[in-house]
């Protein structure tokens, strides 16, 4: 089941190949301020449609690239490594998408896992 998503103004759209089994709330300082619910996919599972002038990227550590819409301000997706035992695996990148942007999807049906990013990273 393909799920469509977009920022508020529609300048950044994406679709994922299927619903995630769960979503993540991270307590790190960035995610807490962003307020996103994250689902993680391989790059092959996400189809992005991004208006180049609307796409803004923030990175603090050079490891995670957090995208947001330059027009409406919605946090959209991030390019991140896979994490194994709290260590980054750069050979297996992931795309984390903000599930709050899913169109016509009841996100309340997904279990939420909290990651203590404030103390782990």
C-alpha cells in the first residue's frame, strides 16, 4: 500500500512503499523541537518529489541531513545512517520521514517507540 505525503504547501512531496510497523519519537534536542514522528525506510522505499528552491537542509554534526520546506516550514524527511548498538552504519543509509505529513492515513493506529536521544547521543 503506497502512502502519499507532503508538506503543507506541497512543494515537497514523497511517497513510501508501505506503512511502518511503528513510529519513533526521539527526545534529542533537535527532534523535541521539531515535534516529528519518524518512520524509517531504505532509500529504495521512498520516492521524493522536491522543488529544489523549497528544500532546505540542516545538519549539525554532518551525519544527519534534516530537510524542511523553505516555503511553509514543515520538517519533511532526514537522511541518516542506520544505527546499530548506538553506532552509525554509513554503508546502510536510511530515510526517516515525518509521519505527521502522511495524507489520508490514521497515524494514531501506529505504536510509538520513544528513543532517549537526549541521553544517548
